C-alpha cells in the first residue's frame, strides 16, 4: 500500500464516528461508552454554558465527572475540572469570572471549590467539618449560602465510653446514630469566614420527599436580603412530608413561614427581579396528585396555583424566565417529557422540541434555553433554544459512538381498562419483527408510581433492557398504569386507596389489547419491575398464573414494613396513599389486602429477586419475606443481594451486573428450548386463560 492510500485511509478513520463501524443491535457492553450530561448553567452574559459529563470507569468501578464549558455559538467544549470525586452542582459567580462547585478530595467531606479558567487548580472555599450539601451565590457575588449538617449529638467522650444510645422517631431501620438537622451558613468570600444563619431542631430538607419535589439549594432574593428554603419540621429522614417554604432575613436570621400549608411544599425559587417566589405544592385532592407551581411573595400567603390548568405533574426541574414574567418547567406527557412554558396567568404550552425528551434545564438572563435531551434512539446531548419558538440546536456530540447501532421501533399504545380508566404505554417491537408472527412479551412496570415510562435512551429504571430484550426477539410493553404522572391529575390520583387492583386491571387489559392484535405468544410472557414496579410484578404473579417468569427488583411487597421500616419519605407515602396508618381502622385492612406478600402463597411463577443491602426506600427485609414464601414451597426462585446498594446500584460494575442478571433470567425462560439454556419449571396456562384471577379472601 502506497503512502497516498495510507493517508486517505487514516483521514477516513478519523472522520468516521467510532460507532459507524458497529453494525446490528446494541449490546450491554456498548453502554459502557455512554456519556451522560447534567447540570447546564449559563454564564451571566449568556455566552457560555457550564455543564458536567459523566463516564463510567469500569477499571476503578466509579463514575468520572468532568466540568466543561461550551460557547453558545457552538464549537468544542473546554475542560475546566476533571479528576475530583463526586463533582456536582456547578454555579457561575455573578460576575461570570469563576465557577463554584461541590467536590471531594481525599477523605475530606464535600466542600465548595471554585475555578477561574480551564485547567486552573481549584481553590477550596469552605472548611465545613460535616460537609456541604447545597449552596447558592448571593447576587452581589460577595457571599455564598451553603447547607451543612449540625455537629453530631455525641461527644468524643460519649463515643469513647460507649454512652451512645439515642432516641429513634420516624427514621429508617438502618439508622445507627441520632439524626441531626442541617442548617444554612453564610460564607464571606472577602474574609473566608462563615457564620451560621439558621438554628434549632428544624432542618433544611436533606432527604427525598414522598411523592415529588426534591432537595434544593436556598434561593436568594434579587436584592440579597432574603433567602427562601424548604424547611423540614425535624431531622428524621422519614418526615420529608413535613415541609414548608420559609424565608430567612439574612441580616437578622429571623425566619418566617410564607404560606398556611402545613406540609408537602418544595423547591422554592425567587424570581430574577422583585419578591415573587415560586414553589411546588400538590394540586389535590391530597398529596396523591400532580405537583403544581404556586407563586407567592414574602407577604402574599399561599399565593396562586399558576399551573392548575396545565394538568401535568411538574417535576423538580423548573426555571424562571428573565424578568419573572413566567416559568419553564419539565413534566412527563404521554410517553415523552416536555418543556412547558407557563405564564403567571393562563394555560401553559409545550415548546416544540420534536422527538427530544429533556432531562435538565437552564434559562439565561437573556432568554436562551439550554437543556439535555435524548430519545429512544438518540443518546443524550446538550441542546440550545435561542428563542422559545426556535428549533433546538445540538451543541455537543459526545455520544456519536452510538450512531452505528440499529435500534428497535417503539410506539405509544393507548387503551381503556374495564372500569373505563384511560392508560397508555410504550410498545417496543423486536429487532427482527415480522407482521403476523406472535412474539414473547416482557411487561416492564415502572416505579414511583408517580412517574412514567418514557422514551429515554438509557434513563429511568429500565435502562438498556428495552433494547436488550428487543435484540433477543421479544416485545417489550411498558404500561403507564393509573398512578403514573403522564396523563393528568385524575389518572395520577386514581391510585389513591387502590394500590394493586386498579393498576392490575390496567396492565392486564393492556396485555389483552396486544394479544387481540396477534402480537403476543401467550405462553411466553414475563413480568419485570423495579420499586413500585417490583410491587406490581409481585402483585401480578400472585393474581395471574400465565407468566413464564418474573423479576422483582427492590420491590415493595408489604405495606406495613414500608410504613414501619423505610426512610426517604416512604412512611408518609404509604400513609397518605392508603388513607391512614396500619393502626387506623379506616386503613388497616388495606395494608393487608393491598400487599402482595398476603398472596405470596399463590405464586407459582419462577422469580428472580434483587435488592440492595443498604436500601432504606424499600427495605431488603421485604425481599427476604418474598424469597422464603417462594423457596419454602419449592417455586423456582433466586435472590441476589447487591452489597452496599441503596435503591439501585450506585457504581457501574454493580449496575451492569444488575441488568445482566435480569436479562439472563428472562432470556432463559422466554427463548425457545435450546441446549444449555434453563427451561421454565412452571407450565403457563392456556392462552384463553390469560388474566384469570386466583380466588382470594376479601379483606377490605
């Protein structure tokens, strides 16, 4: 080969994206190349965007996060910081000269750092002994407010002499020491000294809420005189429903509540100008409903529900428009996610984003919009809207590797349950689909239940399983049963005091729809789900016997244990979803009749159970109970524990092993018989008996 041909081939190899050589469907190992993007933040002049990229490092079993900056006019991004552990929450200084962020160095707890330009050495700004949880710049750039836990109640002498007993209230079953509240401190950048601003037994919210909303940083008023934040009534990790929006005077430290609500207020944000304050609160009736955006002020009480007519569940991600004339908010809509423009008066509308599903959002002072988005066949990238009515422009191309794969076709399906409930879901066809042939079916139930199955590339609990199952020749059905947050308030509220029976009707009637279309091989149907999806799976296999196999991942199967043992707001979720506590005569029976463990003696389906050993959202004790209920009756069952995992594996190696275990279990049972592949130990019922129920005692 002559030199000219070598040069031409080299140039061709450089120009062609790495993924262009990958032919055929994607496999699990390919996902190791995925770059996730988060936390877009505009510089004050709107000319640059800071954001984070996250890549899996399988050698060291961690995620490497890099802080990058890109121009809004396009071009390559510039690396500002890499190699720091748990780097998160980048925020530009008000003068645009620096970016502050939270990270960890060595064994030090998380602190605030700042960096002035690409590859500069980050400077540590704080020395908080208990670490920093969130922070926010004062608009004048001279002060940073940050949140940090109080010092532990025990002294060194107490620990040394084993005087370490403590009182437990609404805390999770793995608690090992007395909880402490988190407080706001103010850091002077001129002196480097910090002073505590809030005190007492109440806490800045530090754990996930029961239904929606999130942990968020304090928000400054435009004049820098006030901070608003989500205050929890105590420091117990299961009381994240006991939250109200409060304002604290920065000069005096005096705190006052803004509204008359007693709970379920989250994510406050001052408008860019004036004293308008947005926050999230349930639409009603009760907390089992859409979260709406309310707007109030320092003196206006509850304010107004400005998104009442939107009839969508506003996620934690929302942002004020310049001047405070309205807001942009993310919300699930059918099988996608949308950015909604919500004026302060009137009905909101979705921005035209084509088939993109946004996951992160930022608005500049000049009205530009940056967001991270993907869809079922496009991996995530950073996009820009120059106006609210313009077309999205892709600013990055980190995931071009995935352009060379083929992806299955996914469509939205809609149907009515027998009681008239309207549902939708995602149907993904096998890669080798041929009309007229029936195929094995995987039914994947999402968690929440106040969430939805949407056409993300690799986000959500299903992760890569949609594509992996389709590559094996399976249909994949993801029903958005009642309780899901993608079809409006009535659909979400329909799960109130009906945790299992109604959603069961939704899922089974959806399967009937697919069966009537001639798509499904009724002798090969699998049920899979995580969290509440695990609950749904356990419920379905206890009430129907046509399933070839099942996977229950971190699944809630006993509402009493959820109420008594869990943290992260699940005590409140169970109480307010079922209408009372296990000891309330109005709800006590539902804790039994609504729990799959009550019917576990009826399960005959071969079942894989997975659970994290450190899960406080759905305690692993529930998985133990389900495992023994099946194993003691010789039902084929396998129970996999994930060491140190919370409600999903947190490191890349465990996460890949988790998905691999699910894939292998389902494939072994749904594929046609072949040498060396495990076969089902339980025979499916005849096709005509799909949906037939087991006779069970009436416990309501």
